[in-house]
């Protein structure tokens, strides 16, 4: 046991703290609504996760890779069935989170020939769709299949397969999958049909694919331009991991490409928005109601500028994909944490902080897959 503890690094300690923080705040917020034992449950959860890591690290070498392969597929199948069961069992209209209806009602309006960004969600007539155009295109097949919730299954499978490719080991992939599936934050996303983490999984899978293909901004310039433009046109939050990935190689581009890259990426983003920008050239309705109004309405410009500066520095602090995951996890967790603190300082709290809808803890899940990847890498670091 002493040897196991001594092999754990500061990186592991920091990432396990982030993992526990993300999940425990979900336990505290949502379990407290139905039980008075949310604090006790949080402590038990932390003990369970930490004990599980020590046990896994102590005995993983005694278990054959074949056992992990079988276990990986069994757990993945059970997870898919569990998600399908929750999609059937939980009444989506009873859920007071409107990310699923932001997609569905947008597409409903689009196929009726109505301006889709003007469609309110099922929660409130003042809540409007906030994802960017490409995200609706990605979700269109699930919509046509009759339930956008199917996307939750698709993106879990995409992530599981991508992680297997990245680690090249069922032993490591199994641990990653377990970390996702014992996360209360993940199951909250499933229960409320939120597609936020699905978008995170998409960017995470792209980064793994980019790494495995040995692509680079210098050698695959136009592919990177296209990827950045399209992925940035899914959600505003998708730009954060992309910026951390591409800023350093961007700095070393020739000056001509330095100018061309942001112009070309912005051009693709504008192109994806153009059908909605020019939807009605008489009233120019896009400038009265668009997703930027929802995604930037409560931001703090000073915090944003500070995080941009920190992000530029952080982008130079990684040398390989494993280190990138660590930086991405730390940066995105820090970004959301300081954003929430900034809101508390500037706007105060209306009653209990977990009851104030202004504070959305689901954004912490932006760091979740990167955090899990680092924990897996650290767990096997000395193997």
C-alpha cells in the first residue's frame, strides 16, 4: 500500500480532486432535493472512488488483458441498455432542463419553415436554442430516427471506441469507461437528456483521432481549418479545447498562414450561420435573436480576457496528448470555477446557491473526459 501511495503523483492528486469535485457537487445539488443525507452520500462516494483506485492499482496486473476485454464490452452493453431504459422511463417533458428541446424544437421550427432560433424550449417562452448550426446537423439523424436521446448512446460508443484506439489497451479503456459510468454528473446528463457532454465527447474523440493520425497544423493546414471551423460551429464551449490544441502550432506558422488561418476558420463559421443570417433580410431577425445572445449573456469580459491570457500560456505547457489532456482538464475546470465565482461576487445568490438557476454546475462536465483520461494515464504511469 505504501508503494502504491508513493507512486501517485501530484498530477493524479489534482485530477482526482477535480473528478470528485465535479461529481460531488451534483450529489449535493440533486440528492439534497430528495434526501437529507446528501453530505453523507458525498463522503461515501469519495471513499468509494478512492478505495476503488487503490484496489484497482494493486490488483490490475494480476488480471489478464482478455478479462478486461470481456469486461469492457459487457459494461458498455449494460451502459447502453441502461441509457435506453432511462430514455424510455423518464418523461422528457417533466424534466426542467431544456437542452434536448433546444435541439428538437429548433429542428421542428426549421422543417415548418419558421425561423428556428426564435423557437422557445419546453421549459419557458424566454428560453431559446443556443447551440450553433453544425450541432443541429450532427443531431439531425437522431431527430429523424424519432429521438435525439439516441445521440447519448452514440457519443458514449464513440468515446469508448476512441479511448480504446488512444490507449491501445482494454485494461486502460475499461478504467476510463468505469470512471465515466460511476460519475453522477454523467448520469445526470443522461437523465435530463442533456447534449452538452455529448458535444464534449465529440471534441475529445476528434482530438484522439487527430493524434492517432499524426496530423499537424503545419502539414495539414486546410484540414485543420475545416475541422476548427466546423467544430467551432457546434457550441461556443467547443472552441476552448480547440484553442488549447492549436494555439502553439499556430504561433509557429509562417506569417501568411497566421493571417489566413483565423480568416478561413471565421469564414467557415459565418458560412454555417449564413442561412440564418439571411433568413429574413427585411427584418434581419438573426440580429434580434441568435445563439450568441444565450451563450454570452452572463459572461464577464474581464474574466474572459484573463482566461484567454492564461490559455495562451497553458497552450505552451504540453508536449504530448497525455499532457494536453491534463492542461485541458485543469484549464476548463478553472475557467468554469472562476466563472461561477465571478457570478456569485457580481450578482449574489438568490436563496440557496443550488436553487439559483443562474449557476449552472453542468458546465463543469466540460473537463470530465480529459480528467478521466489523465487519471487512467497516471494510474498506469509506473507500469
